[in-house]
């Protein structure tokens, strides 16, 4: 038990110090889509960024199930998550209509090669998804916020579930840490997932 606790502590410290490292992204003309008051145009930029995250997460789980030969609870987690991520993609595409971005070309490298690499990358992706939605929530109009809130609650459950699988505290804080939108964008760009 001490070994798992130390490992979980080291992973938590590494994530806190290095930031979550996960895809190359271009967001329209702005580095941060939330530089002004909420508007329909800004909603489209933010929801398209969320759609990009959902495309990445759906593809990640699908590839992990194929390539990493997941077993046990990790397999159950990924099978559940891929269905949810596919539904999130569909919901965001419906909300965006013709303004929806297309799916990017993705390369996960060795992050889907085996269960350990997959579960660590899944932890980072799920935490990043929650951080992205949370960072942008104040920048959305009320209708877009309602759609995003329904998705972020499920993303939070995914993050807690994968943390538990990795032997980490599923809810380490009482409130979601504040991470600015630019850090989320930089983290996604740094992963190299989007080619």
C-alpha cells in the first residue's frame, strides 16, 4: 500500500509542477478565445476548442482499446468513456451546426502502447478536459454554458474514475483549481497529439 501511495504522491506532484502535458492546436486568430464579453461568435470558438478536446479523447480511448489491450476496470473505464466522448462530439457538433470544426489528424505515439502509458495519458487528458471546460465557463453565453455544464460534469466523473484506477485520490480538492485558458491551450499544444 505504501508503494501505491508514494507513486500516487509522485504523480500528483509531477502533474502539479509540470502541468498536464497533452496536442498541437490552432484556435482561430486568438491564443485565448475568451478575451471579451460572452457572445455567439466567442461561443463558437470555445465550443470548437471543446470539440477538439472531445475528438482527441474519443480517438484516444478507441485507440487504447485496440492497441493497449486494456483489461479489467481500465477496459471498462475506457469502453464507457469512448461512448461518452462520442456523444459529446455529437452534442457539440449539433450545437455548432455548420460552424463545427472537422476531426483533426491525431497521433498518440506510445501513449496507447500499453496499459500503464495509456492510464497515465488518460489521467492527463481527463484532467485537461475538466480544466478546459472550467476555464471557459465564465466566457460563454447562458445557452452555451448550459450545454457545456452537462458535459463537464461527466468529464469530472471520468477524471475521478481514472485517478482511482491509478491509486490516486479521486477528488484531491474541494473545488476545481483555477487554470487559465492559455495554460490549457499551451498544454494541449505541447502534447503533439494533433498533427
